[in-house]
C-alpha cells in the first residue's frame, strides 16, 4: 500500500467498507456527483427506477453540454427531462450554454479533499483542485446519489515528481503528453497518478486540471494534485476561498512507483493519429499541412488557454488553408474574453466562435474533410471520433494550435519570434451563477416532463445455467467505447435504447455484411448467447454505460479479452454481462468469428477468485480454455441477477 500519499489520506477520510490493501475492494463515501446530458438521462432514469426521492450527497449537479445540436426534438426533450428531474430530486441544474461540466464544476463547485463521482470519464479534471474525482458509469453515479458508497479496487499510487518549471512556449498539455509517452494508454488500470514536488507550485489550477483531465487517457482511476496557495488563489478569484483546505502527501510518502519529470526539459509535443499515446515532438512534425484547428474541450478551454491563443493571433489573420474554431469552456470564460476585448481580437483573426459545449470533441459538427489534418487541443483522437471515418487528428496545446492556424501547417510556437506574455490568474473571475438552477425545496411537487423519446432502462433476465455462446465479433487491440457505441450523430439516441442499439459497433460494420446488431439479435432470437472477443485494453475511453446496456439489450452475455478497462468492466457488471480475461493470452489467436463457445454451469462456476472453464470450437476441433476475472461477491450477485437494477 502506498503510505502517506494524498490519495490514501482522502480515501481513509471517506472509507466506508473494505481494506486499504492494494487491489482489495474498498467502499468510499461520495461527496459530490456530476452528470452530463449524454449519460445523465439514463442515470436519472435509473435513479427513478431505484425509487430514490431525493439525493443524499452534499452536492449533485446535472450539466447540459454534450447534446446541444438540437437537430430534431430529441436533445430538447432530454434537456426538459433533465431540468425537471433535477428540480424534483434535489440536484443543481447547469443550463445549456453555461459550459462544459468539468470546467464549470472546477470553477463553481470543486473543493479540495472532497470525493467526486461523475458519469463522464474526464471527471478527474477535479483532481486539479485536489479532489479525488473519479469517472464512472451512470448507474454507479445514480447509486452514489442514492447515498451508497462507491466500490473501487484500492489503487496503486504512481507518484510523479515535478521539478523545475516549464520553459516559455511549453504548456501543461505537453506535461500530460509526456506522461502518456511514458505510461501509454495501456496497463494502468487500478492506479492513481499523484503529482508532487517543487514543480507543482509553478502550475495554476487550470493547468493542473489540463493534466488531470487527460490523465483519463492513461486508463487510471484518477489523477490528483495537492491543494496549496495556487489552489487558494484560484478559489479566492472564484469567490469561494471558504472551500479551501491545504492538502498534500506526507514528505516521506511511499509511492508504488515514482517517475521524475523535469519541467524545464520539456518541449512542445503532439499526440499523433489516432491514439493519445502516439507522441512525437512538434519539431519533428513541423511543416505538416493543416486544414483545421480547434481550440476548446474540457481539456484546454480555460480563460488562460484562450488568452494565450489570443496573444498569438491578435492583429493577424489565420491562414487561408485553415478553418479555426474556438469553443470557450464556460459562460464565465466567454464573458471574461468579451469584457477584456479578447473575443473581438479572436473574431478579427478569423476564428469561428462556437458555443460553450463539447461540440466537435464528440463529433457534434466541425468534422474535417476526408483525410485532412485537424489539430485539436482536446484529449482524444480515436479514429472517426470527429465524424470523419478517415480523420487525422493531432492533439496539441493551445499555443501550438494558434501558431499552426497562422502558418497553415504544424508550427513550433518557439519560432514565432515573439515574447509570450504571462497570463496571471485574474484577481476576480466573472462570477454569475444565474445559469445554475438550484433544486426545488424538499417536499415541493415538481412535474417531471417526459416527452416520447425518453425511454426506460431495459430489463434483463437472470444469467442462464449454461452459456451456449456464439462469438459475434472478434476485435483487435484498444477498442474504445467510441467503437462500441459511437456518439456523433447517434448521440441523440442516448435516452432510447432500442433505437441506439442498432448502432453497436457501427464503425466496425462492413459493407455487404449483416451489422453487429443484426447478427447479435439473430443469435439472441435463436435462443443462443452472443459473446464479444477483444484483445488488449478493451473498452478504453468514455464512461458511457450504453456500451454495456445496448449489447445487453442485443443479448450479449460475456466479453472475453486479454484486458478490459476499469469503467467499462464495471458497466458490464452493472448490466449483467460477464467481463472475462483469457488466462492464456494466445487463446485469443484461436478464436474465430461465428465460432461456438460453451460455458457449462456458469452460475456455479462464477465465484470470486475461481477460474472458469469453457470449450471453444476452433478449426482444428474443440479446445478447452480457462478464463479468469476479478469479480467480487457483490459483482457475482449482480451478474447472476441479470444486472444491478434486478438485485
Ligand atoms: C467523451 O469524451 O467520450 C464523453 C462523450 O464525454 C464520454 C461520455 C459519454 O459518452 O457521454 C466520456 O468521456 O465519458
Ligand atoms: Fe465533452 Fe470532449 Fe470533455 Fe468528453 S472529452 S466531456 S466530449 S469536451
């Protein structure tokens, strides 16, 4: 166990059940929850299905930031449901236009030492202000709102010791890209990344939040910074100094692993297509023609980020080869840019100002041309996430983005030949909470509005005695939840499982072949059970529980892979699908699509710590294989019942 770490201290202060031994199941009390609209509708439908009258947390906030296209009635129907269910259940409601959930939570609610559970994988943004902020599926967040502890494997703690300070033109984004180049997106499940050391104090809260936000791409449980004078400075400027507590690891804290990073040695970097850990230096990439640049998303859309972009763009015009879009992270950020004239400078330089929402980050508009290079300050460049199948997204800092927008090709901002002004944390941010609606007082009668596109969480049957399985798909490495349950133009079906299920694995469907949904439903309707096979890091990325609910709806009973990511694995359990691991990774090679896989007596074989025997049909006959899992007693109970809503 990592002793004396900040992570350990916050977990101990919130411990409800379980031990403090690495890997053992631990239950912690959750102080704050957040939901966003794309995962929130299902989370509140689940909260209602549990019969919860009013949330039990200190603060729960429902944000609307993802589904803002309002192309057809679906998104607006969702907004109405979310606003009214929030009022009824004791939840604060951040209206569409108020900003991206992680940015606004940091500005208006975040508090050091608190636990935050959010139905969005970038919830660890809150780690920038010293919160233990964890992303989870909607059902886990609904349970936390109902007052139940959150169950997690007691984490390993990786300490990242920051020394020195960033050179001019090198940004917080380059710190996390450097960390991704060291740790990669694979193999970090069950860890927390904790930053410490002298270099920490040179980073402001928004810079720290960029680092913890994109820590999600490592696949860790969360990332966290200490809370110090810089945290106080930020909270004071938000008029919330009362929320400040100083927090740090003990000087002799023992980490499970320590990585040293000398900030002064870093250079501008990029994550190249199409994985956040495909890192190269901007120096190497300079000159690559660029067709669009987007500055925004929950990673890099703070006031300081956009002011830096403005300093570079002011008085100049973006290259005629580039379309530049800027999406400020919150209404507070837009107002401040507007008040100081920066918005006008950005518009004058040719920037297209988008509304304050996730927008292009989740494929809601601004898709690039076929094969064209798009430079984004976001956190994910999974293939096709932009809405263009053959996209080529490079993830960079706002400094690189702005310099490249002027040049029309990837440009190293160190060659701009100008002095970069310091953007200090303002003494006062423009605080105005009128777009955050408080819940109705307890006991008030509130009508919850449900338009016809608001469905219900689907029911499931208990796990059968035997799995009479057919492998409906065999995927490769690093399958993300964007592959399993694409967002973009399908995002509007989030509250309607039968409609959304038609698009499971849509990006992997092949022309002329039945879709995944048709094949899985065919297996289900013939009385057999669909099984999915993946390789390493199956289920990376987003927290969307739809990547479990929709396969469940289509009759999938098990996912077998060499490794399955944390949030997705928990979502599978919550909806009654067994997450299994090949004991012998080379058994993956013997698997073929449409082959049979039989697991006899699965209900009695499924026990914590026990291996599972299965028989796989292969080209050369039947093969007995062994599968393992990390399921706890509680997980087994949930799966046997057919999912948590049936327990
Ligand atoms: C994402 O960045 O992929 C999302 C969209 O924010 C998701 C949530 C969702 O799918 O609704 C996430 O990161 O959890
Ligand atoms: Fe929104 Fe993109 Fe952040 Fe997800 S990663 S919360 S889609 S801005």
